[in-house]
C-alpha cells in the first residue's frame, strides 16, 4: 500500500492506494517529478482520438 500525506495552507490531505509496487519501486518513483496538467491533457487527447484502436488492442488475444 502506498500512502501520501500532504499539507497545504493549513489543510491536511491523505490518500491510500493498494498496489503491487515493491519498496524499491516506490522509492524510485518518489524522486520523479509529478505528472503535470499538460501531460494529462495530452494523454486525454490521445485516448480520445485513438480510443477505438486502444479498445481493440485491449480485447485482442494475448500472443
């Protein structure tokens, strides 16, 4: 489980997430920059444009 606790201007927020990450994965990812809004919008646009191909890929049998 990953747990994150942050505070911002006197407010405290917590999030817990069940995951299969190893401790080393969590430590490595903690050092990375957070994903920004531009990356999220770009990913949304790609999924929106390519959703049919993506769904076909998900539904295809494994090799």
